[in-house]
C-alpha cells in the first residue's frame, strides 16, 4: 500500500470516528495557530492521529481505535498561539496538556482513555504523568515523531529558501 492510499485510508478512519470533532468550529479555528514551522496545530493533530493509526497497523497493536483517534485529535486542544509573547505561555511545554484536557472536556464527551491520552501526552517531559493505556503511549511516540518531521521539514524549507 503506497503512502497516498494509506493517508486516504487513515483519513476515512478519522472521519468514521471523529467527524463531530473535525467539523467543530473551535477545532477548525486551530488552523490559525502555528505548531511547528508552517504546520498549524490543526494539521499537527491530524498528522499525529494518522501516525497513531500507522503505528497500530505496523505493530498490530490491539487498541480502542475510536479513543485512539479522538484522544490524538484533541491532545493539543489548548486554543492559543504558544509563540505569542504572553507570560502565561512561558511554561507551555508543562502546562498545555492540562489546558487541552480542560477545553476538550468542555466541548466533547471524553472517556478515561481519551482523558489519559491528552493529560499524559507530554511524558517523559512531564515525568509524573506516566501513561496508563496503550493508546496514551502510542500517542506519546506519534507526537514526538510528528514534531520531529515537522521541525525537519521546516529546517529543510529554510535551507532551500536560503540556497535557491
Ligand atoms: Fe502537546
Ligand atoms: Fe502535539
């Protein structure tokens, strides 16, 4: 299966389990917040959810796919631009998971797996928040892979811009 077919397959899974989240206005507003480089928080959450599905496929891990997708989509639902020079964003790395959980709980019905996924996704930076479920651990890994890819893509774009 090539990458385009895989992406279409994962996009269909996202639609199947989380069309309410994807069509929710506040969720779509995250398109205006930058996560890494030129990637918005909205795009990052979709990429992370797809990476979670790719990990599950690759290693044939038994998970609750609906929770996996929904927790991944909402893991960075903190709803502000963390690049803003606002003193309250200074500890973003340590505080945004809690903020995302609060916002996601206000807007959606979350189960225990989804809550744990969002709350613990910054492990091991937040060393005290050890993930309790496979879904949370998979999200931790997928989030780091996506962040690395987004950062490398940004560096690549900067080099191309500088050299061409
Ligand atoms: Fe995060
Ligand atoms: Fe993230």
